[in-house]
């Protein structure tokens, strides 16, 4: 509230308060009847001018009516007309802006083209069309004209905010919890957008007061005996040569009201966004296209450890098979972000997916959750949760699965938590979505969930906004939210990347103990083989969207078979200062838009052969002591090279 004490804001608030008092108590404050005609008193100057009368402080008009009283009553009419118009325009504009920004596509096109047409239509022409053709110019007609002219501003501002908000992690987090589109719009995005919308509404209130005056000035104001600032101004225009006060005082009233509302809007903008308490700045910044498996799983990677849900008595909790994700581009070929990824997960098991940025690990996770952003789409494959095909589920069905059976922790807790809600509310919301309980019970369970992730003072933390706690604490909150409904499968996408090393280790230890206790299957996505070594039972190494090696973590770390896995391990050892480390991974990761034929790792591989540049290696597995190992590399699987090539190589 300190920001409201700025002198400019205080001045604005004082004027707005005066305006409101005039509106509410016009009958008490006005010294005369605003329409009382007194021909003998006409054109009296203000009281301090020669010839002025103390009972007519701001003078009289051409009919002897008191200018001050007309201004006081006029404030009520002007504010009422502008106020109702802005409420109507804002309600319609916010709804249109939300729909347009959230759904995009044809909905956006239709609404925005409508807005363009509205903007292209001159306001005065619109007013003439509605007001001038009729004998009466009632308040309702004027409100109608103003609201039609104004909704576009609200719609455009809200749309641009929604376009930003819908891409934020907390919205994706809400989807991951199973929230429907309507719920996401109303409970997650709208509260984030509302402060801006309120500020715009206040500014537009001033603009509409100005427009109402302009209409009256042009003879399109409200019919007498009603009096508005616009009608007082219109009287002044006709008599300005002999009574300057009839024009100057209403002009000053309009000027001061517009200025005051803008000053208050400025202060309000600072206060309404709770993040500004720390940052001091105002501005801050799924279309999951389900093209249901076009290509059958055949040709997938059946040899990857437990990849395909076999028909055994103990099917895996999660079975991903032959997953292919692609992103169509406007001016080029379709980008294959994920190709033929297969793996499975059993209760209590931890599988790590490791690879550099752009290797397709996060895209795979989003595809499993059904949270791919447009234009990304699952082109082929299967994702089965407890035997149920998720790629066949509708959005509504997925909402019931996400959060309850399939939880997700995102990379950056700072942006994954909604900045405008307190932590307790957010955790309780996750519980309310899937558990039938009242608000009180949801809050109690939320506090329990916070206690479970080792937050020492959960009641206090529940009453904090996300930005009021540390990064480690935010990540614990994310974990509490993801596990609050005890999902069987948890996907943790780089859950500790945004944290310092000490907090990373602490959070991982806590997550480890927690999933042990809850017997949750975990898919841990990371670029850090060190984290994988500590946390997981099995590891999948991805490069350029494909699995290049997989197997039990211990075996894979002790005896990497793919040159890329070896290079990743060497990089970790070098970072740890180990002596005699071989060369680390060299070159740049592959640009998925420019994928060469053959092995995607060939341009960086020290063992690359001619065949590697012509032919893509198949993922081939072999039984290890404790489980399956699989590797896609001609050097590791020489039998995959044709005899001719083999001879050439030797
Ligand atoms: S297939 Fe060839 S290029 Fe690819 S990783 Fe193996 S040796 Fe290197």
C-alpha cells in the first residue's frame, strides 16, 4: 500500500473521492437546484469577480442556473454513464479477450477481425447512427454507444496478457493437475489478468467521461432535464464570448477527473500485482494436437528394457512404445522431435532419461502427459497407463488422469507456481480437483502435504505467495502438489536444475525418500548423469530425439557402450576434476531441422564410419546380468553392419 502514498496518487485519490462524494451527495452539496431558472440572475460571473454573487460561487449560465450546482449534479450523470458503459465494455471485452487468447486459432481470428472492423468504424459515425436518428437521447442509448466503442480495448489488452499467461509453467502445471480449460481460464489465468483489466477499466472510465462530453459538445448529449458535464460544456460553447466561466469550469472538471483517474490507475497498477512488492516493476512478463497414432507401433524398439507392455501378469504402470512427436513448420519439412521412444516403468521404479538440451526428453514427457503445445503432435506410438491407452483419451478424460494418477514436477518452480495465489491455496486446489472434500479439509490436507515434503512451518508457508519463499522451498511446494493425490507415476522434468548444488542434493534425497514411502514410479528427466547415477534404477540416454542407449543405471555407468554416453560420462568426470579423462563430447548438438542421413551422432562421433553417415543404426538389445541393455551404434553392434561394410571397416 506504500505505493498509494505517492503524492501523485494521493492527489488523484483526493479528486476521485471528491467526485464520488458529489455523485453520492449531490442533493446535499449543491447549493441550488441545477435546473432552477432565474432570468434575473443570468450570466452572473464567479463570486470573486466584479458583479459576482456569493451564493453563485462559479457564476450562472444563460438561464440564471447555478454553474456549481450543475457541475455537481453533472458529475453524477457523467460518472454513471461512463461507469455503466465501462462495466459492460470490460465484461464483454474481457470475455472476448480470454477466449481469443486462450483458444487462439479460428476463435482468435474471428474475434480479432471483429475488433478490427469495430476499430475501423469511426466513433462519431457510430454515435450519429445510434443517437442522431432518434428523437430521444437517453442515458441507456449513450451507454450503449460508449460500450460498443470501448470493448475492443479491453479485449485486445486481455488477449495479449492471456497469450503470455497461457504459456507459463503454472498453466501447464494446472493442466498436469487435471484442470479443465474453463477452470484454467477462470481460476488460473483470469486472476492473473484481472489486475491489468482493472487498471485499463479505470483508464477507460476517464476516456468514456471524455467521450460523453464530446458527444454532448456535438449536440448528442443526454436530453434535459438531466445534466451532465458534457451538456454544461455544450452550454458554455455557445456563450463563451460573454461568459468564459461557463466553458472553463466544466472543462477544468473534466480535465481534473481524467487526470485523477489516470493517477489512481497508475498507483493501482503497482498495488494490484503482488509480485511488485519485491520487484518494484509492473510489467513482467495445450494445444496438444492429438493426431491419434497414425502409424502403428510396429518398427518401435521392442528390445529396449521392458519397452512394450507385454501380456504378462504384471503389466508395467506406464508403458511408452514407439512414441513419435513431430512439429510441422510453416516453411519447411516436419521436424521430428522424438522418434521411436519406448520404455516402461513399474511401481516404485525410477527411470532416468538423460541427454543434452534438445534431445527430446522434455518433449517426450509432455507428450506422455498430453501437454504438447501446438503445433507439436504425437504422430505415432502408444502411451499406456495401467494398461489404458492415454493417446485415445479425450481432454476431459485426461484431466481426470493428470494429477491423480500421473503427476508432474516442472523445471522452474518460480514460474510453475501461480504468482497471484498463496501457496496453501494452490496445493489445496490440486487436492480439491481430485478428492471429494470441502475447502477446509483441502487446506488441512494441503498443510499435511507441505509437512510431508519437510517444510517445517507449513501453516506459515501456506499463507505466503510463491515469491516470498526460497527456490528450494518453491520446489518442495511443487513436489507436494504433484504428490498430493499420491499418483502412481511421477514425471520429474529437471526438478533441481534451477537450484544451487546443496539444495539440489537435499531435494533429491527428500524426493527419494518420499517416492520410496509412497511406492511411486518416477521418470526423472535430467541432463546430469551424476543425478541419474544417484537416483535411478534404469537409464535411457537420448540424442537428437532418439534413444541411443538404455539399461540398468549401474551397468550403463560402469560400462557405457554408445560413444555419446561415454562422452557424457567423461564430461561429468572432467567437471569433477578426475585425471586422465578422455575427450569430452565435442561439436554442437544436432539441429533437428537439418537432420543428416545415417546416425545422428556421426558428426560428433570419434568412431564414425562410412556406414554411420549412410545408415541409421538400429536400437539393438542384449541381455545383461540384471536386465536388458540396448544400444544404437554400429561400433557397439558390428553385426549390424553389412559384411561388405564390415570388411571395409577392417
Ligand atoms: S553408429 Fe557410428 S557414428 Fe553413430 S555412434 Fe556409433 S560409431 Fe558413432
